[in-house]
C-alpha cells in the first residue's frame, strides 16, 4: 500500500507541474474531452478523491446514500458545478483532497472491500483506480497543452486495472463475458515484458504498455495505437475496453496523434 501510495504521489506531482503555472486563461484551455477544459479535469479529480475517502471511512453510509447519489454523479454535472472556482482555488482543493486521500489510505488494510459506483473493490484497487484516473485526466491536460509525458513503470498499475476490468467492460454494456481465455503481453517503457494470463491461452493482446493504457482509459482510438488483438474475443474486448467505473464511455474519435 505504501509503494502504491508513493506511485500515486509521483503521478500527482506530474499533474501539478502541468497546471501550477497556468494563468486563468490557461486553466480554461479546452481538452480532448468534449466540453471540458483543464479546470474541469482538476475539479473531477478533487471531487472523486473526496468521495473515495468517504467510501473508505464511512462505507455503510456511502452504500446507503449510493442509490440517490447516482443521479448526481454524471461527470458533466460535476464539472459544471465547480466552474465558478478559479484555477488557484481548484488547485488548492485538489492538493488538499489528494493529501487527505493518501493519508487515509495509508492506514487501511489493502484487502478491505470498499463500496464504489461500480462493483465493490479492495482498498488497494481503489487507490489504483485513483492513480489510473489521475494519469488519464492528466493525459487530457497534456494533450491540451501540447505536452508529451515520459512513460514510466507506474503504467503497470493502470495496465493491471485494464486487464482485471475485462469482465466489467462487457457487463456494463449488457454483454456476456466470453469464456475464451485471453493472454496480455505488454512491452514496458524500459523494454521489459509484462504479462497477464496463461501462456497457452488461445487468444492474446500484445503491444506497448503505454498504448494499452491509453486504450483502456479511452484516451485514444484503437486505430491510433500499436496494439494487436489475436482472436475474436480479444478483438471485441479492445473495442469496448473500459478501466473506469460508470456507464459505457464514448471513447475518442480516430485522430492523428503520434
């Protein structure tokens, strides 16, 4: 848990470095997420950090309030709610919420099950999800600013979440999960091979870990990525892959990103 928190803190530093020097006009720079600017990306992270802490500290209350809360957690609704705040206010909120999140999860058993808007998940998975969200929304910020981030070994957390949410990607669309086993083989930023699944699985997904993470967070269209999917189940998964909770994401249109 300490190692995971350290990686989240490092990912948070990347996010902060991108936005800390922005003037108010810079905070209002549109991002690839339709209708969202940089300020919306930061308010989204701060809001769900606070919600994650509530789910961890008061799980029973969170579960009781969840049916009513689901009506008001659409990302666009949350973004609109905080558009009266300045960039400096949003950054201060994010820094405070993230600090509390890290302090809270440092004392939680990583195996403890916590409620969420999708299936319940372990505290370790919840913290991994915050890392995934941070990386994904920071990708939108980097794209808006024309910045290329250096991929790191922290991508392994996001790739793992992308693999274990394979079933969720089908269920959230009302589709049965194919019984066919799929092996995933990804090339890490340092050239190492990261693998999931049995070596004799009849189908597989291969390619750069960065591209897989961009796909499962729906930050790039599949055709813009160097991923190979062998077999019909693997191909279908790569079409609908979604590592984040909530309704089916719209994905991104095909683009000319390098």
